[in-house]
């Protein structure tokens, strides 16, 4: 199991959630338990995350206003190995 930690500039803007295996979740400003309401740079639905075994798959929502960076490059989709 893996956890996702989101943290903003204020100490109150922080949460930690366990990523479910094999279940896609949406991350954004308006995504229920996965919301980042304090971040003005993230879209209401910004990225889809899915943990599959030891890898995390990330895909930007097509309407997201800002890119997602991984390894210094703007990416639309990518996977993060353990």
C-alpha cells in the first residue's frame, strides 16, 4: 500500500490518504476526499491516479489548466515506479 500526501503553504493545508490498489481516483480542487481546495493552480479535476501493484499511473485531465511535471518535464501521462 502507498499513501499520497498533499501539502500546501499553510500547516492546515495538508492531508494524507491511502491509495487504493487498482481503483482510479481523481485529484483536484473539487474531488471529495481527494480535494486540494487551497491550491489555485490545480483544476477542479486535474489528474487521475491509479496504483497498480508497485506502480502509480498518472494521467492529466484533458481540461486541466496547468501541466503536471514529472522528472522536470510537462507530461500528459506517465508511470512512477516504486
